[in-house]
C-alpha cells in the first residue's frame, strides 16, 4: 500500500513538473495576469488577496488563455502578450479612474470621451507613479519569452504537445473556478451583478475581469433595449407608480405653493462649489464671500447633496431637470439623450415660458447640443455666442467673469422679448484640474503660527497642493459670481425673477487631500496624527458628508426676498429640486422620484447612484453594509433594511425609465410629452 501511494505521488510530481516545464509560457501568462488583478484591488479597494475575486479572476484568465492553445506554438506568444496588454490597459484606466471617482470605469463611458475633454484633463492630473507599475507585467512577459526562446523551448514543445487536450483541460479548470464563484454567490450578489450600479461591490465579489466583461454586456443595453427586458421593466414601473399611496407621494399644498407662480427662473449651475468652503477663511478673508452673502439673503438649503455618477455635471443637469437618477452605465446625455423625459423646462414651456441654456464651452461638450433640446431648451447660447480672446480662456472655455459680463445683456434682451422665461447658465472656470493659478488672481492662504522659540512665523502650506489649488480656483469663481450679482442688482430688469444657485458636484478631491487642509502642523511640516491635541478627525463618513453643495434661491425683489429668506435644514438631494421648485411654480411631474422638501421634510431619503443612502439619521455605505448614525439617533436593522430596499427599487425604476423610455411608452396624462416638439426629433 505504501509503495503504491509512493508511486502515485512520484507520478503526480512528474506530471506536474512536466506540465509546468512544457507550459512555461502559459504559466507565465497566468501568473502575471493574476498579479495584475491583485495589484488593482490592492491600490483601489484594498483587498488584494480576497479569495472570491481571486478565484473569479483566475477562472477568467484561464478561460481566455485556453484559446491560446488553438494557435501554433510560436504564434501563441503574441496572443498571450496581446491579452496581457489589454489587461494592463484595463488596470491603468481603472486605477486612475478610481482615484477620481472612487469607482471603476465603464465601457458605456468610452462613448463620452470625445465629449468631456475637461474631465479627461482632470483624469490626467490624477496619474500617479503607481499607476504605471502595471506596464511591468507585459515587459516581464517579453523578457520571459526571450529567455525560453533561446533554449529551443518552442521546437521541443511543438513535438510533444497535444493542443486539443490542453484547450479542454484548461477550460475545465476555468469552469471549476467559475463554479465556485457562482455557487457561493448570494441572491444579492447576482442582483448587483445584473444591475451593475454598485461597481465597487462587484469588483470586491467577482473580480475586475468579470466586472469589466459584465460591464461590456450592460453597456450594450441602449442598442438592445427594445429586444430585452422591456416587459419586466414596464411591470416594475407600474408597480412603483400605480401602487403608490397618496401618503407616500407627499403631495399637497404647503406655505410655498405657487409662491413663484409667474416668476422668471434662472438656474445658475456653479461648477464644483462645495458648502464646507463657506466655513473656511484665511487672514480674515472668506474663500467664498459671495456664496455666503447669497445664502444669508435667500433661501439656503444647508444639507443639499448632488447625486452624480460618471456623467458628473451632465448628471446634475439631468437629475435636476427630470427628478430621475443618472443611468447605471454611461451618461444619459450621451447614451440616452433621445428618450422622452418630463422636465422642469418642458412643464414651464407648457405654461408659455421661453427656455434657453448658456455655457462658455462648446455646445458639443457632454453632447449638450443634442441633450439640451431633448430636455426642453429652445435655444442655446454657447461658446460661439460670446466674444473672447485666448487671454480670456480658463481651462477649455471663456472665463466666468467674461461669461457673466456678456450674459447679463442677453438675459435683459430675453426679458424684453418674452413674457416669461426659464434658463440655465453653466459656469466653467472652477472645473478641475485646478491648475490655472496665474489666471485666478491673488488670494492669500498663508497661516501664522508660533514656533518652538516663541517666534511668529508665516507659512503658505497649501500653496501648490491639490486642495490649495482648488481653493484659489473657487475663490476666483465666487468673485466672478459676485460681479454677476452686482450686474443683476444694478440692472432695471430681473424684478420678477428667481435665481437658483446650486453647486453641481464636489471637486473630486480625495479624503487624504482634504485632510491636509484640516490637519497640517506648520511647526513640523507634517500632518497631525490621531491622538495629537490639534488633530481633527476626518473619516470616510465626514468626507462623504462634505460633498454637499450650496442650493440657494435668491431674488432682488424685496417682497419675495422677505418671504423666502431662511435656512432649510432638511436633508435634500438633487432629485428633490424639481418637485420643490415645481410646487413653488405651480407645476407637477407625477413621475418624479424626488419630493417637495417642504412636504416630505425629515422623512426624506437621498439615494446615491452606487446604492448608498442618506437620511436625517444615518449614512449607509452599500458596498460594506456599514453605516454611521448622526445626532444620537436610535435606529435598528429594520430601519436600514427598509431604506436599503427603497434605494435599490428606486435605482431600478429610474434606470428602467431611462433605458426603455417608459414615461412616454407607459405613462398616463403626459400631454407635456405628447405636445412637445422635441419628441419628434427624439424618435426619428
């Protein structure tokens, strides 16, 4: 028995040794590809050796590698090298992308690259040395190939290798890996894989290769939406809206109903302006004095949160206009602009309003030349409508000062020629990357401190840092906005106009970058650490809550100003703007996913595209299942489950509406769409 067992072990060792010896190139491909997937998880989500994604990635690598055996021995090298180069590109893109979005890239966004040069520039700024470590993988593979090629390896293998057997065995091994992956997957895992909106979770559970492959399938949905999933989506749509009780709708009148009826509306889209800056000053000078002044004079929503995905600014424009969430894959403005949405613009057009948009950039940026008419804008005044020289450019468009200076006469002319109007004006100068320091003007960020010898010293520790560059950029943008407000106040127009100022999204700075603002020690030149007397905790949850932006309703009309001048402390999302403004203006969107904040009040829930949610009591992280409780609130598992299910259902409904054009195809009482002239253009 012992001899037989010993013989089996020796035979097994010889077989393994022979396999490794005769499959050196394949083995090198597998190991190097697997190292790449380990590195991307290590540098992003921080779980390099988590077993489940490791096995899943291994299965994908083996399955792809199996087809290399179909090729002849010497041609196999090019196949594996091509695979490794593709993996390397995938890993570099996702590494940089994660730094910018704290998520993973999507094929659906590749269609957007030509539209978003400013975002692309921001991504380039985020490149780090570690992002290029992946390049060593195909280089190492080339080196291994050269070494084994010099030993007549390929000529020997050609004589002894049975290619069909190797293909079959490798595929079977791959299927074993996938069997483990999918047998151990839960219903939640399958649900999130199918819906794709929680990308971090999918990579943590299924690995980067399965995620990217699944994403490719999901990204093809716009092409296939008429063929697959319509009936299920339509059923979900009707279940959500038809079965909603009046109590759940939070409709009804309140103290602000029709308060803006007949008023003109100008939305001022403030690029990358965050609310925490309202509490930051240097040497007695506020970073954003104009924003603070507007907040003190108007209606200021203190706990207001954008709900963007990878469409960033365009997501905000879409969500504000329609009260729907961004698409789960790609950007609505690029992939789904031709659907029929009920929007603030269309509802006001139905009341006789003239609608327009204006921006100091190209009309084609973010596909706005097609998306804006679809939202209901009649005219667009973009870069070609303004006079400027190269000296007037910051980033990729006319600077905010020049933009506002020329915008005001346009607004006055619109007011002179139309009884009512609604427009959106989009600023640009504070768009990342915040590297145009010579054009932002002077702003002293120096800090005075007492050194160990009792001497007063001054340091400008933020100079040249990411957060320092952002502060000087936003200070410039705030100054330009102040000039705009001065123009409005001095004009004999706009007495019947409400201005809605809102920050479109956060500045995409990392927690580490902003922590430098709060915890720099000028005496040591380093950051305070936990336990130090001056240390200020800046946790993951602090960082997420810090992403809120200003929302301010402001007017120069003294009577209206007195009625609306107050601070609102309810938790509010971008999708709540349209219902809230709608009630004030006397219009309603029955398919809005948000609510009038003055009806729902403290019951409101802000759902984010990744499945996270925020209430007045808790912030929930959908990727980890962890949450942070605010204001000493008492909650239980039932509370979390209730809103977790609500968030998931809302995201499903929203994406179904977008992909399948459900409001137009399944909705009732939608005269605003049936009569809209842009509908015919959208369905050509």
